[in-house]
C-alpha cells in the first residue's frame, strides 16, 4: 500500500509536467503491484492508461509493444480471447515492417504462441498450427520463448486431459539445457512447479515429483513479491505431495503388510 501511495503521488507530479515516459513507467510499476494482488481490473486500467499516453507521442515504441504484450497476457489469463488476440495481433503487425528492433524475435515468438493457443481455443486449427509452428521454431533461438512454449502447451494438454502430450511437452522444455540460468529463473521455477504438480496429481510418481520440488527449493528466492508467491505455491505443492502421494503409499504399505 505504501509503495502504491508513493507511486501515485509521483504520478500526479510527473503528469502535471508532461513527463510522459516517466508517467508510463510509473503506471507499469502500479500494474505490477495490482497483478501481484490479483486485482485484474485495476491492472488492465493501468495498462490502458499507459497505452493511451504512450501512443500520444514522446514515448519509445518498445513501451507500446511491451504494454500491448502485458494487456494480451492479462486478457488471455482471464480467457477474454478476443481482446487478447487484438493486442497480440498489434505486436505481430508492427514487426512485419520493422527490420531491426530490440527483442523482435522474442516478441514474435511469444505473440505467435499466444495467438496459436487462442486459435486452438476458438477451433481455428489450421491457423493455430501455423502460429505454434512459428513459436516452436523461434524457441530454438530464444530460451524464453522455448520455456514459455512448453509451459503453456503442456498446461493446455493437461487441462484437455491429454496427459501423455502434456508430459512430452514438459520434458522437452529442459532437453539439453541447464536450469541454472538466472535470467529466466522465474519461468524455469514456474515450469518445474507445473511438472511437479503434474507428477503429484496425474502420475502419482513419488520420485519425479520430489525431484522437481527439490529443484525449485534450490532456485526460489523470498526477496521479491513474485518470489514469495512462488514460495507459497511450492509449500502448497509440498503439502499435496505428502497428502496425496506419501500418505497413500504409507496406507498401501500398511494394508499390504
């Protein structure tokens, strides 16, 4: 709350003096706080205001791309696929004519991934295949896209009940790659926890579930809000591990003795 108050006061001052880039940066920080608190409507409002200011001029183009990506992700999370598609399409259209740009390949890969998943949800199968193929190809050059691809694809298959494909996608994420890369630590942790949850609830595999939970424990940090949130999820998964796997095995051993 204190951080939000300070940022909101700063916002008023910089807005008064038309410091657009700083205003947009503050709005993005406020969005992050709203996101951590699961205040989705407030998060979207901050992003829309930031986008409106950024589009009025005097703000670097990479801010506009970043805001569209954040809006697309937020709408996707809320299953508002039409609005999500609108923002991801803006990104793809922008980079069609842009020859050189920071994170161009990464943004194309991520936007293609989300558009592919949206097309899957809307039964546009042929378009989805093209989008996902593009994202997969870019994943060979960008670790962030690769991790995100296998996280979201694995989650999609799991939610649809296709457990063998979910397991295959999760496995491919780390094939031939070390998981100690700090640059992508958050998404690596998310992937590992998704895999651990899969082995706890869908495969009842004690060794693999515990192995992935141990990896997360080594990587997780409690110095940030996102780190604390991941630590909370890890604790819940450990609770599930003992509740659904260990105790069940102990009962089986007891009754078979």
